């Protein structure tokens, strides 16, 4: 995973966490749900990149 993608995914997770907390504090259920969606989306992207990296590392190991 490139450094930029790691940062982008972490930012999305952090932004989602902040929106979720703000929504909870103000009683805005929509903002809270959007924050949760952002957080989950960032985690899914991060996990996908890790699987992709593991597959690439595995292919490199088999070729040698």
C-alpha cells in the first residue's frame, strides 16, 4: 500500500469518527450515520489494500 493511500484511509477513518461524535453530541442521527459509514469505508479500504499487498508479496515469494 502506498503511503498516500495509508494516509487517505486513516484520514477517512478519523473524519468518520469525528462526524459520528459530533452527530452524537448534537443529536443529529444522519450525521452520526454518515460518520459511521465513513469510518467503515476507510477500514474496508485499508483491509483491501492489506490483502492486495499480501497477495503481491506471496507472488513475489513464489517466483523466487
